[in-house]
C-alpha cells in the first residue's frame, strides 16, 4: 500500500506542472520605488495589474498624495497592502478610500489594510465611498457587512461597522451607479463619483480635485458613457485601464475599453496626461500596437504604469 503522504506529494507535483516544469510565465522582477514629488499633487501606483497573478504585479490600487501626505486610496486589490508598506505609507494615515467596484482584484486587500491600521492609535472615522449594487454584486454596505458584520466571515473585526467604531469606525457612502453622480467633500478634497459601464457590474469612476489639480480615475469601464466624460473633461491626469487588446471581443470588450477607445476618450476629454494601468498579459503582448492606436487619437504624454511608479500632477 502506498503511504498517503507519498500520494499527496505525487498529486502536488502534478498540480504544479510536474517536476522541473512551470505552467505559468515567470513574474517580473520586484518593482523599484520611484520617488514622488514632495510638493503638489501626485499619484502613486500601488498595483498596475489585473486579476491574474502571472506577471508579478499587484492588482488595482492607487494612492493620491498632496505635499507628500497620503490622502486617498483608490481601490485595494491583492498585493496593494504590501506595496503600501514598500512605499513607506502606513494604512492608519489614509484620509479616505474610494472603491470603484467589488471585484476581487479591486477590493481583496481592503480588510487587510483595516486590520493593519487597527494596531495604530487611529481614532478618526475612515470615509469609504463605493457603488450601489444588485444581484450578484452587493452594494458597498452589504458587501462589507458580509465580511465584517455579525454573521460575516471576519465578524471578529465587526467593530468597524458599529456606531462606537472600535478600533475606529468606517463612514460608508454609497453612490447610485444609475444616477447623475455625486460630489463629496472633506479635508480639502473634492471627489466626483459617477456610475460607469463595466458590463453587468455596478461600478464608479472618480475625479479628484486636490489643490489646483484634477485627477480622473476611470476604473474598469468601456469609456463610452457621457456622464464620466463630462466629469473628466479637462483633467490634468487620467488613469485608464489597459486590460484588453484592440482585437478583443466578447466579455472582455463588454467590460473594458479597447486602446482606440482609450485614445479617443483622452482626446475628447482634453486631459493633460494619460497613465495606462490594470495591465494583463493579453494587453501587454500588444503594447506597441496599443500605444500606436492611442497616439493616433491622443497627442498628449502617455505613460505605461508599473507598480510603485509615481506621477506628479501639474495643474494646467
């Protein structure tokens, strides 16, 4: 009779692709920390990847800084907590969190960041903005209740949702994705949030006004909704998600913008600079083609984001 341990090891070897083989491509080298300007507005890319862990990138996450201080976290996909630590930013320092939608690659590290901040002396409530929902994608409140509520998977952390807020409270603000959008203000910032088309997924795009600068975070969307175009028009920096190649069809094209659509949107919105992020192997494989398609429509600077890049935002 073969010992169970040997059977388990044999199965493990098969699951991993067999001895001496790998089923996935090797990930990129560890990213280097690019410096952010000490003055003015900047965007630190915490995660430039998507939902597939095959390229060494963290999933979606961006940090907006003003005069070197972290003010807003936009999305918190897998790996973002680690990238925050590598960037030298403590979760307790965040002024607020914007969650574009509840896909795993945009929210997986949010609770991890909350837990990390609980070891600090933070007492202020943490504002969290997110979308309304439907079936099977819950709105922001029910989404967090399913994790932190009395019957939640991590109910031992339920104090964040209680009125007394232990160790600190989350102040939730849901934005109706079917409406005309909302404007929210606090701590010297103004955030415009509006629903965007991401297939069947309720999702938001954001435009952040900080100091004299405006930064548009498109999130996952097709970039064909005039509501977001109106809000993003004239932004100094647009972060757009480069998740599919031009030839994509089917589900991918219903969820995301093709490179030609990104270029046309950046042109029509008259943005100052464009940052491409949320890359996937299928889009990176056609990166030269994508850049050419974008440049044919938009003649401003185009940057291809890597984890821990930082972009200063020059107000025009």
